[in-house]
């Protein structure tokens, strides 16, 4: 008996990527800018140009900045305005997530945004993976109503790492909401992931790096920010972490 | 005899920063998103929210992605749409720059965007510092007409490094266009810069880092992209560069 | 029936970490400097100080720089001298790997280093994961003789990602050499890894970040190198990669 | 009247760079490993191989790890051992620096290392730039005796930025110790630096990036650590910094 064939949502940040995603048979795109920081709200022109070029649904990222998911009143207002604008332009849905400082889903504010977004589709994004408890967060998000899916890497850095949690989440969700797995899914691990769990939807980047069209290049001037190793943090082996690993290994070996 | 007191333009990417800039007596703000990559076009909601909160002029960055300044037709179209939208929202000006693969200013396309932007003010941004020749680029930009200022760090990584070139550019410009110096200007070097050159306008970040409001933090999951040292590039001392430096030193010593 | 309890080798770069590893019940340490670039040859003083402080075996990384594993004659000579010195100091073993430009193991040079290292133990490190074919590389390394183990993440970014390849490698090795899995092994995934494969040895970092002892901190000066986003590379969705993923998904779904 | 022609010290981390530095007419090299973190103690083999290949003096970096300059007893011991070993190998001098948590020079420990290093030459490195007061630090270092020079970028990120402080330091030193300027000195700014100040010694990297010899490349596996944007820090415009800059600008304009 064959399993469900999952739908593929592809993360994009340009018209070219939107077209490539459609040609590559994506079911849907998630449109962001600033993927370096994990995706923020795209510009009006980018949304409009992409809606004009592809036929598959476009979900618009609503995230006013990189970093955490705890927003000021000003940032919340920006999100409201951007949802309104995405709706005006004809987007099919919006993607957001808001947490409280304690790591719980901010139910009040998410509810307001969901109301605001109607009748657009809504995805709760990987802010889910930064909550204090994914199983509680799942119930909180379902309780809000009007959210069709959650994007998650299983409360871990990648879907492969978080696979056990994703399996539990799919079971707990029990079709009340779609658990869309995303984060580090690649050609080399997708069969393994799908053999472990039946997923209705998958979120992928499927990206590649292409050289710039510039022939004249300057290597000494940079437009962006510099990153440095911190001078004031030191990495050492943790006796505790090591003991935990050895214990886990012993438990498994004596099974 | 006292010199001109320069106007300060402040680079921002949030409502909070817009308010702080106005309170700090900025003359104008440049609104971007994605400062990690040097600034890209902000979202509609961000532009609208900031225009509502501050009274000083808001210049909107029109840059469809990070990286170089040579754009596809699709990217050019996105820029046109975003200029149109910034105008609609009531922005005071727009900021952009387009180069050709050979490192010259793309006069045709820049002209089209300037026409499109009318009657908004226009700044040609630091794409200027990535041109093959800043003195030719200056004439090209003046020849287009309708561009009020050029943002430059003097074809170098910072204003302090590029000071000699900025001095030459101001002289060459001869009030036909404003040379706005920006890139690495700080409290500790601004007096030195202004003692070397009289500038009408200065562009600064004046930023600080504040902690997130989150109390519950996860350090093992990241939303953004990872950076790595390249495995396939090696740094070595260049005999040529060293000889050049020693020659320059000899020239200076024998003056 | 219980499985083998794996031995734990811990990667260290300080005396403190060496002591923590021993206290945490590590079976052995791998001593490196410069873990930021994946580990290079430690200094003489570091090797000596650690040999004095802990009783478990110390394997010394022999890698003259970060980056690739294709070395100049000068670099090869440095490796020879460092092996000699590690032996002199009383280290228990050395860790290295050399590749040819085509991605094959450099059998000649590795053989010379193995001879040179006698009677020390030898580990072939993750250069193994940068070869053009791990199954051929395994046979090449075994054919050299005198190498006790290979450190590998299964020709992939982490052990979890490369698990299928590690399983095949263990089977192929058939006790002729130890396949030591290492790369991204953590408390949260070690049971899963060990339930999929019986491993004799595991290589872990088990590290944590501790704050510096400095009370007076300067945040504007950095000692190390700056990283920047490249201005001349652009990320786009790859139609081909997306199609490959969807095909893999279809294959799995129709099983 | 011509000025002193400065001596050039070149920072190196390989035999190739040592040879290039000598060919490029360097007066001396500073040998480090791990330049990514600003330089740490090189391996025994690297020191020996370089001493064999070049005739100009080799100063050996004695720094047991990246990060701050406040060391544990274990780290201090490693430094002692490494100084002893560098002496044994025939190095011409050693380079180190130790601070106390309050940002003062650790006079006691530095004195011990200087005694230990005799009769080698000693440079106090850029830990100087992380002290709480460079003018006090200068006197502290002179008071120790036996230290020939201080490497400094003028308590700022680069020599160009810190030029005013370097000028003051040279004046204050008054030939009691050599102030060697280093940090960001390049072909494009060296004449400007030397026209502002007469320097006896200059420290440069003069480096270039060359491609690896590997023809077979894997772009998906990395040996080193990943860097990420912090999720829990937010950059905003600082009203205070902006006001400070505008004040500085006003002061300069009214001169």
C-alpha cells in the first residue's frame, strides 16, 4: 500500500527562484527576503512581481526583523500592516509566529493576526521550534483556530535531528492541523525521513549558489556586516555533557 | 571662520531606530531591511509605520537582494514596483544604484528609475564604491540628472580609509551633487574626518546592540544561515603586496 | 543480548578540557589547536602539559593548517617534524590524513607518515569525508597498514546525516580497521545513532561555552578575522534539486 | 630631511609565507598558527621548518588559545613550556601578553615570562589594545624591563583608526621601548600613516588568498565551526551615540 505523496513548499526570495520552484513542480512557495537571517517580510514590489509570474500559491513571510520572535508594539503594528498589504496584493497566505518572553506561544497576538489575515491561509513558522515545549505549543496553536499548518524541524536544528519529535507531533496533531516538516531536508536524506514518517507537506530550500553577473569584482570592499569570533567566550569540554552521552550510550547498549 | 555643520542621515531598519534617530537629531533616515547584507528594500508595513511615527524625511532603500548591483530584468521590475509603492506611501526619497558587469554605472537603467521616482529625491548608494572608477562614475551619475546625492566611503572599506578619494570627489563634484560620506563613521573618528574635509552630509549607523526580550532562550537552534571558513582557499603572504608596501614606505620616508 | 559499549574519544584543545574529558570518563582524547578551522597541530607546550595531567591516551592532531588536505612539500615536512616531536613528548598516537588533488587518499605520503609515526597509534581523520569515494578510500587506507582507525561522519556533514554510509563502511571494514563515527554526535541523537548501528568507538566534542574571566571588556576591537557574505555569489532555488527531491519522495511513497 | 625607514615585521603561518616574506624584504617575521582567531602558538614542526628555511629573525607567538588574554594556571604553564621550546629550537624571540580581569597588564606573570624567555627578544602583542588604559599599560610594560617592543593598533580596530593614540604613545615612549604599529596597514594607507607619524617598526599581514590545489571539491561538508547571527541580540540606533557624533561634528565645525 502506497503512502501519501507529500506536497512540496519551497522557500524563495527572488522572481527567478519563484519560477524555478514552479518549474520544479513545487506545490507552493514561501516568499521571504533576508534568508541570511532566516527570512523577513519581503517588499511590496517583490510580492507583486512574483504573484504576476507564477500560478502556484504564494505564502508571504510576515517577520519584521531577524532574531527572536518576541515583538514590540511597533513591530506588531508593522506585521498587521504587512498582512493587510499582502492581502491587497493577492497573496494566498501569510506566515508568522509570535512568542512570549517565557517561550510560550503569544496566543492573544497570534489570534489577532489570524483574524486580520482572514480569509488568507496562515502558517505558524519555525518560531514553533523556539518555544519552551512543542507539544504544548501545538495545542495552543490549534486552540487559536484558523491556522492551517505549522512549519517545524522538530524542536531541533534539522528535520533529521528532530525526527522523533516530529513523529510525536504528527501523532498528537491527528489531522487537526498539518505538521509541515522543514529544515535541512535534502536529496540525500529525504527518503530516510519519509520512510520514518508519513508527511502531508514538506518545506525545502532546494537552493544552489550561482555566480554574480559582474565581471569587474572588488574583493576588499563589503556591503554587509562583519562577523567575528567572540573574544569573551571560551569553548571547553563539558564533563556533564560527556557523562550524559556515555549514559545514553550505555542505555542503548544494554537494550 | 566656522565650517558648514553637516546634516546627519541615519541608517535604520525598525520603528524604534527611526524614533531614536529623530530624537537624536538626525536630519533624515535611510530605511532598509536586512542590514546584515548591507540593506535591502523594506516591507510596505515598515515604511508606512515609520512614516506615521517620525517627521524627518525617510529615504527608502530600493535593493531587491544582497550581493552585487547588476540586476536581472525581473529584479529591475521589482525595483520599479517598489519605487512606485514607496511614492504611494509618501516616502520622501529613494536610494538605489545599478552597475553594468564591467563595473560602470548602468546609465540607462538608473535614468529610468530616476524618471520613475519623480518627484521623489534620489540617492545613489554605495554601489558607487563597487564601480571600476569613482571619478568616471561621479560624472556618469551627474550626467543622468535628478540624483541629489551619492553615498560613498571613498571607494574603500570605510570613510577613514577612503578619505583621500572623498576629498577628490568633493572637489570634482564642485556642488553639482552632494557627496555624502558614509561607512564606519564613529564618535572616535568623526572629528578627524571633518577636520580633513568639509562635508555637507554624513551617513551614520550610530547603532548599538540590545538584548532580546526573551527570557527562555535556546542556543542550539538557529533560524539563519551558517557561515564557514572556506575549505578551498588558503591565505599566504604576498611577496608583491609586501614589496609595494615597503616601496610606499620608502617614498614617504624620503619626502 | 547486549551490544558492545562504545569507547568515547573526546576532542580537546586545552588542559581544562583534557581534565574534564578524563573526569567525564572519556577513553581517549584527540588534542588539537584551532578548532574553529576543525583542528590543527597543537603547540609543544600544550601537548606536554596535557600528557602530564591526564592518564588516558592522547592522540595528537597533525594538520599544518586549516582548509583542504592536499599539502605542499613544506607542509609535509612540517607534519613529519610534528610527528617526531609528538613521539618524543610521549603522545600515544597521531591523527592525520592526506589527499591527492583528485580526491583520492595520497597512499605514498600517508605510508611515509605511518612509518614515521611507528610505534604510535594512527588515526586517519575526517579528510576521509572529503575523498571522492569513501568505499575506495577505506580500502586504500587499510592497504597502507598501520592505521588503527578512521574518523568519519559518513561522507556527510554529520554522523546522523551520513548514517547509511557509516553502516556500509562498518560492514565493509569487517573489523580490518575501526570505523570511529564523529561529527555532530550529541546527547539528543546518540541513542538513535547507536540503535541503528553497533559502533566500537565514538568521537565527540561534548563542549560547552563558558564566559571569559575578563571583567573589563572591549566590544569594538577584535583580534581575529572578519567574515562577510560574499558580494559575488547569489542563492537561487535549483529546479533540478527540487525535481530530485520530489522524485526521491515519490520513490519512497510508492514503496 | 628624510625620515627613518621603518622595519617591516610580517605575520606568517606557513613556510610558504615565511619564504614570501623574506623574498619581499621583510626584516622579521611573527610566526603564528590559527590566524582566524588572531594567532596562537604554532607547532614545534612549523617553528623548526621555518627556522631552517629563512635567515631573517623569527618571533614566535605564545598564545595558548584564541579569545581574551586572561589565562588560567594551566594556560600559563603551557606558555612557559612553549617559550622554553621556542628557545630550544633557536627562535629569535617570543610574542605574548597577559592581562588581569580588570584590564590591567598582569605585571607579575608577564615578568615571569620575560625572565623565562631570556635571552630571547620579547614583543608585547595586541593584548595591549584590550587593556583599560593604553598610556598606563605602556608604563607598566616598560617598568617590567626586557620587552623590546609593543604591537598596537592604537587601542582601536586598525592603525588608521587609532592613529592619534599611536602618536601619543610614541611620544610617551620616548625611545624607552619600540611602538610597532600593526592592524589594517595596507598599500593604500601606509603613506598616509607614515606621513602622520615617524615609526621605527611596522607590522603587516600583506596577505593574499590563493586557491587550494584540490580539483575534487565537496561544498556540502565543512571541517570547521559554523557561525550564526545571534537570535537574541538586536541592533538599534542609539540616540546617545548619534548625539555624541553630532556634538563632535559641531565642535569641529566651530573650530
